[in-house]
C-alpha cells in the first residue's frame, strides 16, 4: 500500500503526520487489496480569520476508487471523520465482492 500525504497552505507537524499514518495503516483490515492512498490536508477559507481544516482521502483498489472529504475545526477531527466514511465504503464493497 502506497501512502501519499500532502498538505496545502501549511506545513504539518510530526504529530499530525504520525496520527494520519497510524490510522491509514488500519485500512488494510477492511480491504486487503488497497494499492494507493492519497491524503490531502488543506486550510480552507485562508483569507478569512476562521480557518476550516479539510481532510480528503482517496483510496484505490483494483477497479475501484473511493473519495471522501470532511471539514471541521481541527485536522484530526476532519481526518477521523473522513476515515470513518472511507471504512464504511470499503466494507460495503468487500461485502458485495463476497456475496
């Protein structure tokens, strides 16, 4: 599984990158044929005083590509919400393949 983490409009600290890597590693539990994972962490509304933290996750498995996007006031919260949505999508596909 190839993992690519990109940050837009800011530099991520080590703690945030470790959090993302630790959680992404758990995706293999839900689908064993994941080939690539792209994580985008962005600051939205950069011109405003209130900055929204956006997490986007794109997962590729053979013949499928999944994408989720979540926005909140912290990157960890955005990423965790997006990851939960991704896990649900992977579970559904695996159930359909097993049936």
